[in-house]
C-alpha cells in the first residue's frame, strides 16, 4: 500500500458527472442523496406504497391489507411498515384483524391460540400470529411483505 498510488490511479475513481454538469444543482442533489440512502439503500426497508403494491396483485392479500388500513388507520399501517424487519411487517392484533384473517384467508385464529402460522392459498404469503406472554405487550400478527418463492 503506497499512499502515492491513491492519487496516481484515477481509473478506479468514477468521475462525478453531476458536479460538472450543473454546479448550482449540487446542493440540491446532496440533500437528496442524504435522504435517499436511508430509505432505499441501507436495507430492504419498503415504503407504504411499495408494500401496498406487493399485496395488491393477490386478491386475498389486497383485501386483507385494505381492510387492515380501514380498521386500524393509515398511521398504524405506516408505523408497521416503517418498523418492518427482514421482509416482515408486524401488525396490531385486535378483533377486527382476527375477522380480516378469517375473511381473507379462511383461517380462524381463536382467542386462546398462542401461536398460529398461516399462508395465503393464492400467493403463499405467510403470516404468523403470536400471543404475547406479557400482558403489557400486545399480541402481534407478522406478515410477509413479499411472498417468497417456495417449492
Ligand atoms: Zn395472497
């Protein structure tokens, strides 16, 4: 590692055409670049619009997500999307959601169920209900953002 090489080898450095084309736009681009990687690049985190677009092609899942938003509100769903992890969103669990799971997927999750794993019969999107062990914590329903390809 010779330090002189770093300045002597321009081949590895991609020229930034943006800075040459429009110097006045640089500040605008820099601020855009600051916000973009946080949502787009750093992880598989999705926007609400993207999540909706992944649910929409499937009649059951589209119905479920629309019903969830109607029952729990857009803020609730947006929060769930913002907190999504590794391709799953964690939804609130309540009677309305239980009805929705039944109507959308035909799965009846009983009040005394502790754990229930289901799967959309059309697109094979998985969902997992988990009853909280702690009365202070809410029960949750995790659902896949995108149905993974399975064999
Ligand atoms: Zn589905």
